[in-house]
C-alpha cells in the first residue's frame, strides 16, 4: 500500500509562504480585497455543501471532498492575507481563539449568543 507522504506546515510557515502569491489591488485600505475574497470563497464552500445536500443526500464523495478541500484552501488563503494585512500572526489568532473557546467551555457558555459570553 503506497501512502502519500504529506509534509505538514505550521500556520506561520503558511502565512509567510502564501504571502509570496498575494497580488491584489491596495486602493484604499489593503485589507478590503482579502475581506471581499474571503466572503466570496466562503460562499463557494456553501454552494458546494448545498449541492451535496440537495443532489447527493448529504453524502460526501471522494471527489466532493477533494473539491471542498480546494475551496477551503482558498478560504484559508484569503483569511491568511487578511490577517497579514492587519498585522496579525495566524498562529496567534488560532491560539487566542482556542483560549476563548476553552474559557467558554469551562464556564458552560459554548452555546448561546454574543461575542463576550
């Protein structure tokens, strides 16, 4: 059995390496373009999920999983560029998010509404 060996990279490595491909207009504020791109790519993920739900009875095939991986990768790229344009380290964003979620979990506040629960 031949297993494909996939080299794993850190968020910081991805952020640095993906920046080399960031070619977009910086008219106005630099963060506007990746924010719009993030919304668009998120919509593409939603569309693929919708069609899986509608056409495949919510069964995710190997092909669908591969297509979703591409779109999720685009979401990651735009999220990363947005973070970079705002001067945020992606690994720091991830760590702070885990801290927030773990705090909510400990306090029994995972469910509910509001950012400051």
